[in-house]
């Protein structure tokens, strides 16, 4: 096949995926796989010198969906060119510096959402439009008006058109899916579906956000990107929490590496970084191609979503006895790791996502946890339904179904759940018993008759010496660590119990409110649900836990074995400095960050992950990064560790 024919065939494939993605809003391949197809065509065009008239590399966007009024953009919306490695990035930076009098560069997030254009006149919201094909978009004024982070009035009284990204945060996505009849696939698709919904009330249900990053039209002139950013912030727009000025490719690469390490912990999806020449006059001189501005570039991270074959499902028993399906996948590279397993929540989730054994599925990795199956990409003639088991895969006892969930109620003799329960109890954020790995707990189960968490406090050095590969020193260390763990903070104690839905932060919040074991044991559902960020489902789970006779008996056994809870106390002389205030912590401190979070929590403050106008203080250690810059731009009070400690001791 001649190269021209190959290009024509590849264009047909790319156009098919463009239609699925942009028009139908139903992609059948991942972004990373699409990029491979697109760049194959780019490479063919470079190699042959042939560019076909219908090549997707030569146009800005795709067709506008029917169902909305079409609106022509006053300023054309360009795409961004992309680089695939640091070598290409360095080459582009060199070209820009030679054309722009040694300019600096503005670096910010590349949001993975839906592009939205918002217009204001005389300080009043006029309306909003989707990107569409870059020339004509869809009028989504009523839908975007439901987004609370889109200001309806702004201080600036001239004419203003801004560009930004409609986003659904991970927190909003997870909250929506907890109660939704039809689960959303991922936050990016959730935004597109919400903004393109003809009923604005449905848009409002998804609690979207809008992150603004560019001015398309303004009566006022700006000569630098950092001034544009400052102006947008001053008008009340969300702009993200990362922006840096860099002088060269090396500094830009450092920024990219910095964000790449933490992107999974962000509350918003980003798929790369955007680099722009900071000087606006130089931009005008450098100009644009028919498709993208020459003065801006996107650096894309490795794909966070791919498709692969689901070859089998294994059912796994957790510490509560809940039996969860785990997808066995054809190994695939995802976010720098080889993925061969992913989570499927329950049989109802499996049915809603329509996934089957021997089908191709979407796999996404977020927040650096086990990847999750997002939905079906393609099924085949040999694809078959996933069957729900009748007996426990660990102990063989009959399973009990409660709604969509399966449970093994053989709590003391089901090895998998006993080992998981004790391993969780001994983990770093719980009793922090050093040396008690999952493998060691298995040895305790198999050889020492350990069945309950309280059993580990009965173990002696002599018991441990009977185990394979246990010598004096190792046995002494583990017994010593078990003894030392008996003094435990109340928050750690609550987390160690493995209550469904209760993570580290929730356990700490419960400890701060109830102060001691008797208080939480006797708490009503109303008492629990009144606590910040605790909903009815979690409150019911906590309430039920402390009404279960087995759980209460096990807790009493811990006390009989000498476990003592350090109750929460508000003891600082100057806790007014903290009470009711919002803190963000960044950089390397002299003690683990959890210790400072504990001080703030115990004294009525709140710790959040990102700096905003609502932040009262930023506590900084060494190597503070973008949060420090963000705090300075918003005039948030910055405290060193020494200043923080001095304030609480006043």
C-alpha cells in the first residue's frame, strides 16, 4: 500500500474517533491511543511531504452538535500544538527565545475538561458558548449560569470575553456517583454531558466548576500573561493553583516533573502543562498557523486512561467480609506502570458499565490508587457475562447478599478477611506496629491461631521464635513494637477499627468532635451526620458499627489487653489563632505533616489541599512550590514553622 493510501485509511480511522468523541460524546478509544494515531499521521506527512485536504492536522475542530443554537465566536479559538518529549520542548523554547528577545515563559495546568467561552458586558454575565469547531460554538448560556464558580457579576465594567475549562472535580464526581442511578464514566465526560444537556437543572446537579485561563477580548490591554492571570483572579475567576514564570527549557522541565509527581493527588483532572510566551507583544509578532498559536505549546503527560482486554474476574475478600470483584486485564502501560488488575465495585456496577469477560474496556488511573474500569469500549462474539459467586473464594462458606454487595460472615475463620483486618489495624495510620507485614500476619494466622485483632497483644517472644525465619532480634522488635502501640491517639484508634467508609481524615474529625470512646459509642445518627463532610450513608455505617456486639466485644478485649486511648484535647493557650481558620501546608517540615494537621484539627481549624481566597494561612517548610507563589498572589498570610509554633504558644 502506497503512503498516500495509508494516510487516507488513517484519516478515516481518526475521523471516526473524532466523531465518536466530539459529536456523539461516546469515545471508543483512550486519549493516549488517539494521540498515537494522530502523531502517526503527522509523521507520515513530514516523511512524505504530502498533506491531504481532509487531514485532521489541518483543521481546528469538529462539527457542532444539533440541538443548541449556534453562535459564531468573535475571536477564533485555536487548538494547542503539542510536544512529546523534552528534546522537542527544548527546540521550541530555543526558537521562541530567538524570535522574542529572550522572553520568559508562563507555565500552567492543561485542564482536561470542556472548553467554554464566557462573555461579560458592563460587569454583567452575558452568556457562554462551547468551543465547537473553533469558529462556531453552541450557546450554553443557561447551562453555564448554573456553575457557581462562574461569577454573574465582576468588578470590570468594560467588555470582556474569557476562555476557560468546565471541570468536574474528583470530589464532586465521587459524591455524584454515590447516589446516582446511572454512574458517570469519568469527570471529563461528566462535564461534556452536563453542559450539553438541554435541561439546565440537570447541569446544576453535577456541581461543575470553571477554571479561567485566557482573555479573548477586552477593552483593556495587557502586555504580559502573568498580568492577565492576575486580572482574571481579581475578577473572581478560579484559575487553578499552579503558575510559574520560567526563563529556559530546564526550568520548564522542572515544573513539569514537579506537577507530574503530584497530578494524581489533585482534585481536578489535568493531562499536561501549557507553556506560553509571557510577553504579549512578542506573541503578536510570532503569530499563529491556521490551527494553533506558534507562541504556546502543550506538554502532555503519559495517558491516564487506556483501553485493554478484560480476560477474567477474581472475587476478593476484604477486612469487613465484603467480597469485591477484581478485573484481570491484558497487561497495558498506564501512567508509567504496567497495569494488569483493576477494581470493579460490585455486581450492580458491572451490569451498569456493561463490561464482560473477553471484552475491551476503558481503564483509568487517578489519585495513584488501583486503576478502575470506567466502562465498555467494545464487545465481541465470544464476550460473556460476569457471574456472581455463591460461596466465599477464601473459605468456601455461603455468601450473603445485601443489596448489590456480597459478604462472607465467617469473620474468624476466613483467612483473607482476618489477615486484611489485622494488617489494617497494624498499619502506619492506625496502631503503627512496625514489622507486622501482611506476610507476618499470615504466619500468625497459620501457626499461632491469631483470629482477632486483640489476639496480637497476647503474643510473646517465645511464640514468635517458633515461626520460620524468626530470630531473637526480630522477635524482640515485633513484641516491643506491639507493646509500644498500646498507647494510641483516639483518631488512630478509630481508623484502626476498619469502619466502612471511614478514612484517616474522617477518623480524625470524629475524634475531634467526640473526644473519647464512650461519646462516640453512645452517639446518635443525628450527632454523627451533623459533622462536616459526613453524609447519611457514612453516619449509618458508623452508628451500626458501635451497635454490633462482636465489634464492642473486640474493643473491650483491646482494653483488657492494656490498650489506652489518648483522648483528644484542646489545650493550646492561643487556640483562637487556629479556631475557625483554614490552613494549607506545603514544603518539608521538621516533623511529619500529619502532626501539624493534628494540632490544627484539635484546635478547631481546617486543613485543605489547595490555596484559594478562602485560605487564612499557608504553613510553609523547605522547598515550598506553587502553593507559596499562589499564596503571595492572593495576599494569603504565609507562616514559617517557627512563626506557627510561636503563634500557638503565645
